[in-house]
C-alpha cells in the first residue's frame, strides 16, 4: 500500500479583519487602487496571543476531528511556514506539543510554496511509512511586513490550513513538480535575524527584521515559474488543462493568478480562490482555499485537482491529484 | 513575425495586456491611465516568450521615472538585439 486518502481537512483564520479601506486610509491611497492592484478586499491579522503555531494548532485540530483521529494517531507532522514561532525550536514542536502528536515533527520553509513542498514530502513519507500524516501550512506575514510598507501590507494576511493523509490503496498524486531558482533569492527577503545578519539593536532600528519585496521581479518570476510547473505537471500526467476540474493556486495576487490561467489555458471557472477575503496567507493559502472548497462541496471525491504555488527563493511546485478519501 | 519589434508592436502589446484605451509612445509610462508596473511585467513576460532571442528583463524598467516613455523602452530593446538579428 503506497497511496493515501485525504481523510480530513481544516482551516483557521484570526477574527481581526483589515479591510482595503482601512489600508487605503493608512497609506493615503484610493481603496479601488488596492483592489485593482491585487484583488484583495480584506485580510485577517493575528491579535494578542495568536501566533503561527496557535493558528496551526487550530487548523490541525479541525483536520484531525474531520478525519476522526487524534494526535496520538499521527505518525508524522509537517508544518510549512516561513514565519516561525521563534528561531528555535521549529514551529512543529509547538504544534506537536499542543496536539499531542505521537510521531515525528518537522518544519518546511519553502516560503509561499511551502504547502506544496510539504504535501509532496508527506506523500513520499507515506510510501516509506504508511501511517497517518498531518500536514499544516501556517503563516503570519502581517508580522514581517513593515507597517510603513504599502506594497507588502496590502497583500499579506494571516491564516492556517491543514490536511490529514491516511494510508489508502489509491495513488492520488497523478503527477508533481517542484523547483527552485536561488538566483532570485533577493526578490523577497528578510535580511536580519539569521546567521548572516544576527539581530542587533542596529538592525532593528534600520527595520531589517521586516520583509523587503521587489514586486516586479516577484510578479515576473511568479508567472514564469508557476506556468512552467503547471505545464510540466500536466505533461507528466499526460493530461491537458481541459482535464483539470479545479485549480487551487497560491493566493498571492489575482493578477498573477489570472495571468497563470491565461498562459496555461485553464478556464477561470475552474479557479478556487478566496484571495478577496483573506489576502496572501503564504503557506496557509492553498490549504485554506482547499478546506473552503471541500466544506462547500465544490470539490468532490474523484475530481481532478491541481495545486500550484510559488514562493520567495524562488521556489515553486504543483501537484495533480485525484481527490478522495474523506471519512 | 518580425525578429525585431517595432514601436507600434510594443504599443499594441501593452494595450492588449493592460486594456488601456490608447498607448502614446511618447507619454511617460507612469502617467498612462490603466497601465501600472504589473502591466509592464505582464507585457514583459509575453515579450520574453515572443522574442526569446532578445535578452530583455525587468531591468528595462529598473530606473523608470517621469521621463521614461515606451519609445525609450523601445530604444533599450533595440540595444539588446543581438547583432546577427539586425
């Protein structure tokens, strides 16, 4: 047995809503400009006591409940995040403790492509060790965006999503593709806080603990590499865009998403998006959109589902799945 | 398809990508209604696919200011055209 079922899923977002009208007032721009720039009308932001790990715990708990399992049933926990709970230990340690996970725990940091990377990693683990795996994507990029940075602040939101994989007879992944181009590492970066530039009073004073984005580079490379990874995955599966029932892309910017659809020939009616309501929740974006589409009944057992993401680094990845296995 | 785009080609491409009613090749790009930096990147992505022999990248717009027009961008592109394509 080397396949898996997607036995459960869940999502969690903070209660605090930050509207584009709020940000328009803060930055002295027109609300319409924000919405036309990125397609985002509102996003959620963590409040007191809410963190990357606490959101991951809530999403994970819901996914476990949906699957009819507890933490004691989980052999492996993978948390995709680029905004960890703290530098050390891994965010997954906090989630492991809170959910009472029995097995291993590790983080994946592939930025906004993190959930796709984590899911491929989980599928590989499942082949070697066919026991339940909890995969979570969680990020709090509102905490890494400089409050004075208009271009980044209008994009980011906080949230987490999760899936539970259990061993099953069906090989649900029909094709997958992961890639990276480290020469693009400066397109979106947080300079301070690591071994290259440890945090000091000076780095904080200079705001180097905040993310810096080159929006033009990100746009161009996001379109280029997401189109490439989707084409390669569809080709590997020997299917065309017409065979895809639903595409769940990284919810980054509606203009990137529309460009990718246009260049890959995937019809807009197949797009699963909640970008308008949550903004770019990074590693959380794909599992949150998936959970909503599953809860609403839009995605059903047997559907062909394409997940595709890209992130800083650059990293990218896509997976073509035959959906199913819910309990 | 010509191996070297004319300025009219560029204007048509940018118009198609942005949905702008009109592209004046001598107007500052920053002041053309309905054209923003993401439109320029979308246009560039299409350009790179259409003219792979011309090594144009986002540096075309790296120092964009009030004096940067589509004609200026066209001149920059012409400077990038490999000699054998001329």
